C-alpha cells in the first residue's frame, strides 16, 4: 500500500477559493500516475471539497470522511488578531500538552498524535510507525 498525504486547497471560511480549486485540480492531474484507489478526508468542508475534486478528476469511488483527521483547533469565531495570537501561542506547540487556552481546542502536537494513531490503525499490520 502506498500512502500519499496532502493538505486541502486554499480556502476562506472553510470554502475553497477559485485559486484553491484550480490548484487542487492541477494536483489531481499530477496524482494520476499513482493509481489511487481510496481517499480519506477530514470532515471539514475544505477537505471534503478537495477530496471530491480529486475523486472526480481521478474517477475514485471509494471516498471516506473521517473525523479523526479533523483539526480541533477552533479560531473562526474570534477576531483575526486574537486568533493569530492564539495560533502562535497554542497550536504550534508540538509538545503533547494541554493548550494554554482551552477555548482553542487542541495543540498541533495533539493533532499530530491523533493523526498518527489513525494512520497506525489504517496501515497496521502492513507497516510499523514510530511516534517522533
């Protein structure tokens, strides 16, 4: 099994922009050579949009939405200056600790840990992954 990881396209308020859609379509063209058979996406709109564009372009029928892949760092309800400060103070903390501010959700480290756990379940027993 080959695993290809990529992020969603450029978005504004969780909806892909025209540039984001164009970039995702271009990326899908580059992915044709990999014969992808299944797509996993988080339940955020931007990720589902990205996955649907790729699935349509590559004629992939197996499309799975997983909450385990969703970021749980919520800033959309905050003023931009406050959101940016919380991003730098909390989310980019790669240690697996509690966020300094509970209203923002999880840290980047917690997200990485949860995502690796999902990948282990998905890929096991084919490969063994180590936490870094």
